[in-house]
C-alpha cells in the first residue's frame, strides 16, 4: 500500500469467493458424510481443500506461489 500511495498508483481489489476450491490436498483426509447424506459404513475422501481445514491457507498460498513462478515471477527472500 505504501508503494501505491508513494507513486500515486491505482489499484484494484478482488474478493475471491472460491479461494480454496481449486487447491489439491497433499495428504489423505477422510470425513464423515454430511447430515442428510448418511450412508452407513462409508466415509468421504477429500480431493481438494475446504475452508475449515487448518492447512487450507498454506496449500492455497503454495499453489499461488507456484503459479506466479511459472509466469516468471521470482520469490524475494
């Protein structure tokens, strides 16, 4: 924000509603079926992250960083 103000730049802000739904999970996570979809003796294996998972923000950030690197951006340590 300081750079934007200092150089009198314009910025756009986006509200990403489906932030995590395209990020793959890096380990096996199983959940019980939600209410109304009960199937005795069955569990569900998650393929993509959910908002309620502790690792969701980390996995999303790692995915976004990889995309930026593929586009030619470099990480500043």
